[in-house]
């Protein structure tokens, strides 16, 4: 993977729960320290799309990042989402369907996502 492959920008957000003052919890999304990270957001096709749709019928995108050592903590054990900064359309929210996997050992991470409506 070369730098020119990562043509998009993505912000990682994690869910935090705070008290609402009435014995309940309110879930809010906050940006992590990884904002506007270079990434490649590409539509799935063929076998990859069919396999992803077995996990979640709305899965349609693969997001690729450079590997970083604290990605497990930054993605908060499954309580994270991505904010895709799409210049022409605006910000799009992507829900992570499958946890990140190292596509190339200590070089790149890929994860399957779906777009929230």
C-alpha cells in the first residue's frame, strides 16, 4: 500500500455513556485522537460483498487504514463508528460490521462497514 492509495479522510468516534440525571444513561459519540485519518473507502463487490452480507445484509463498504499499534483501544472494543468525510456529499456515518483485520501484517488494516441511514 502506498500513500496515494489512501484518498479519503475518516474520523474514528467512540460511544460514551453519561448519566442523564434521572437514573438513566445517555449515549453520545465523541471523536478520538484519530481525526481525519487517511483511508480508502471502497464498495464491496463479488464474493467479498456476498460474504459480508452474510454477516449483515446492509454491509457494502470496505475501509482500509494504515496499521497503528493502539487500534484495538482506539476502536473501543466494538463501540466505535467511522465518520467518512466525503467532500461532494458531506459527512457520512459508517457502522463497523466486522472488527478490523490486518490485511498486511503491521502495514494495513481493513474493516467491513455499512452506512447508517
